[in-house]
C-alpha cells in the first residue's frame, strides 16, 4: 500500500500545473491542471524548509524559512 501524501507546500504555475512538496516522504509531485500526476521526483529535505516559489517558469525550493533564493533545480516546464 502506498504511503499517503503529506503536503508541506503547494505552488501553481501559469499553466495550471500544481506542485506539491511532501516533506515526510521527501518527494516533489507535479500534477496537471486536472489533478493527474505527471511527475514525481525525490528531493533532499532540509529543516527548517522555506516555501516553494515559481518565478518566470522556474520552480525554486528555499532551503530555510529566511533564505534568499539564489538558484532553481530546473525550469518547471522542463520536467
């Protein structure tokens, strides 16, 4: 049985794609605008973690609550 999703943060891009960070499982899920899972990737979870942001098509994961975001792992649309 699959473990339940434990959302820690949610972000939505201009195309309606939904990104859900699961802090418990260390996963980042991407859903399309109809809620269908498109991609799932493993992420390194640091504590405390700051919020996700999408700026100009780039998905940023902030490593701490007070961090200045300096780089992104990949453009959101290139997943």
